[in-house]
């Protein structure tokens, strides 16, 4: 029996999360709460066996992964394939500004993902392709092992939709993917079982930060 265990975690809260600015390929630093969230996740996973950690190279995700790894001797590598979706001209803009200037595409982004596209952005299909390709590589490389992937909201939504067989139109259905929330998927002989989805039970405070 081949039992592969995958953990998916979002990065901790960032400065732009707090003020509702689009990040995408851009980055902002983890807030004090974001650092605390990463520490909570580290404590929760300290005794969880991990054979490898993969992280988005975006500093907010890489820093979160480094905190969770702590002093443990676990191989860690970065991959651009699990970076956040590229939002093109929306990056650095406030949500309110984007919603005002691009009402149709703002609607599509949340409600009809298959129709979303703005100047310089990726499509949801493009993000899904790169993320799932990397996921398959990770699962092949680490068959029978346990792996943590530290990444971003849209990537986690796509990967969990894949395991759930959720349609693109339902991509943004609950649960929310809060900062450092944890998903766990056990793949036994090729059959996935979702054990955790957006779990925040490791939080030691009621503070959760923005969910997107």
C-alpha cells in the first residue's frame, strides 16, 4: 500500500492583506500577526514527520515555510509553479480601486473564474495547469512520503478543487483559506482523502486576519 500525505498551507498574514491590496507576483512583508500565525503552525507541525517542504519563492510564502521548518533538517526547495496567480495590472491596487475600475472582471474573478482576464494577468486555467503539473511531480517524487507545500490562496483553491473534483465555477465556495490555514490530503494507492480543509485549529488566538 502506497500512502502519500500532502499538507497545503497558505502564507501568514501580510501588510497588503490587512489593507486589501492585490499582491499576486508582487509581495509585502508578513505582519506581526502573520509571523505569529506561522509560529503557531510550526508548533502544531513540530512532531509531524515531513520528508520535504516545497514553497513559493515569494518572500511571504518562503518566510512562512522557513518558520514552519524551524531547526528541523528537512529538504526545502522553491518552485515558481506554486507562486500566486499573476494579477497583471491589478497588482499593487486596492480591492476597492479594482472593483470600481474593472467591475465586470472583478465579478468574473470571484463568480465566473473561467471568464477572468485583465492586462498582464494569468487566466485561472493557466494557473491550474502549472499548479497541477507541479503537484503531480511532487507526488511522483515523494510517493509514500509526507510533504508540506507552502503557497497562496488561488493555488490552494485549485489544488483542493482538483482533489474534490470541484468545478471551476465553484472555486470560491467555502471554506475560506485563512493565513496559515492547513489542508491535509492522504493519497492511498492513488485515491485521495481530504482530512483537513482550511483548518485553523492551530491558532492560539481568535485573530485570523483577512481571508483572501
